[in-house]
C-alpha cells in the first residue's frame, strides 16, 4: 500500500452502484475514494467547484468534462476523451486518459503483438478511439473501425476476413444483456487474438467463441485495473508495479466468479453448495428450487405434464438468469450437462466443479430419470459430459465434512 498525504479523490459518472473503482483504488493506495453520481447538467459546476484533488470520470461524461479543463494531455487529446482529472497547486485542472495505458497493458497481457497486424475495432465511441489510438501507436498494419452505419459495417465484414486481431469496444454482450455477440468469429480464419473491453460477464459470447476455437482472448478487467493504477500514479506522483495490477485483477476475478457444482442427481450438490457458500460468505442458489418457483409445481409434475423436453426448456431459462449474476454458489440439476446450450450460460461467469461419486451411493427418490434408468446407467451416459464441461473433477463420498474440505481446498488455489 502506498502511503502519503491524504487526497480527496473519487469517480464521477451517471450510474456507479456496481463500480469496482473504490475496491481497486483501496488496494492500490490509502486515499479515500468516493462515488459521485451526477446528472449531465451538474457536471460543469461540480468540476469547477474545486472540492476535490483528483477525479476519475466514466461514461457518459468523458467528453462533457473537457471544456472545464485548463490543459489536456496528448493521449486524451488524440482520443478525444478524459477519464482522469488532477487539480494543480494553482487550482487549474489538467485532464488525462489512463484508458490508453490500460489498453496497452491488456494487449501486453494477451501476448499477441499488434505490430504489422490487421486490427478490427468494433464500435465507434470513446472506447473505440482508445483502441484505435493504441493499435496505431503499436504499429498495426491496418486499423479498421466497424460501426453500424459507417463505410465498414456489419453488413460488409466479408471485406475484412483477413483480420488478425478483433477488439470489441461496444457494449454488445454486456450484463444484463448477456449471451449475444456483435459478430461470428467463423468469418475470420486468420484470427490470432480477441480482446473485449467488457468485464461483466467475464466471458462474453464473443470470448466464448474465441475460447471454443482456441484463440487467445482477454476481457476488460485487467484494463480497468491498469487504468486505475495509472490514475493512482498521477494522483500521488509515484510508480506502482505491474505485480499490483496482476494481483488485484486476479483477486477480483476470483471473488466475482460463480462456483457452479455439477454432478449426478443425489450426489450432494445442494448440501455441499450451502456449506461452501456459508464458509465463503456467498449467496447460495439451488437451480432445481428456482425451477420449481418458475414452474409453480414440483419437478416430477413438470416431467409428467411437459415431459423431459419441457423440463429442459424451463431449466435453461432459469439457468440463464441465474448465471448472469456473479459471486454465487450454484447447485445445478444432474442433467444440466445433457443440453449443450447450457454450457455457455454457466461458463460466462463460472468455474464448474464436477462432484464425482460412485453411482451405487446415489439415491433415486423423487428423481424421475433416476427411477426410469438406474443410477449406474445414467452415470455411464453422462460421465463424458460432466468431464468435458468441468474445470475441476472432485472425487467425493457420502462424508459431507470431508467433501466440503476437498471443495474448499480446490477453491483456495
């Protein structure tokens, strides 16, 4: 932690309730950091009032603040947006754009250089201008902005199938409108990396495509932390190492990741989920219980009236809403893995743990499919699916305490 004279710092924007900025700045330094929600008409008066030493600025005010500043840094001038403001000793204000440094670090972390590459930047707003400026400075052979109405748009992407890097600088796929992508990566056979400035969800539909294809990718969380690091350096006139950025990024990613338990019906997902949720101080969600709420009737009745197909449809709908959220412990139904469409819903924000138990230890009461087929047969059918979807495979028994300890050891890594 950096020590020194306390400064008055904070973040201005329109909607800030879910901002990670206070947490990031608290980890970087020891100054108080406030969230200040303003309407656009209030921005000028607030900036001019002088009741702060340093500010960060987020959407939609990165341009709004510019007329009230005495000086603007070269990066901010080129990008056309300011996200950091410093008050100098004489009271005048200088604006910077630390997103530039943040995106530079994101590219570096992905490990795929932009020099000599053809880069497609999706979107034409402020985030897009940051990506274009950095890619140009890094020596990209061509930087093409794809927008809805420009000369290069989503209707003529076939002109750019030789793109090697794609940067998503749009909000497409961002929470709460998860599950959609601005384009299909199938169009780009030469693709070497995908960078998405979105960090909620951790894996957008675009990044899940990249993961499926084995293409290196990164979300925007490290960029967020890195730009905050650069802002803190300006606030305090100091240098903060890269190790702090990596550590904070890793901690936030781990703390916001859903822990999703998959496994055979009756293996103890709900019991163990409640145990680890209590130990981690997280909310526990039982998918089967949520399905019952959504359907207004017990699961055996859903099977009787709508069949397995009807149950699976409801299950996917419920799962999609649950898995949009973050930092949950989620117990899924035993057959969730039988529907390939469920995997991206769970993977977008989740770490999937397969609780692997011998089928002769499984109960069948109240479980329609376990009564229709023996647990041993169901286990043989589903084992490849569990293994394929799982991030971790955890052999368990009927001993709840022993199983809980195994899970906690895995999660502490």
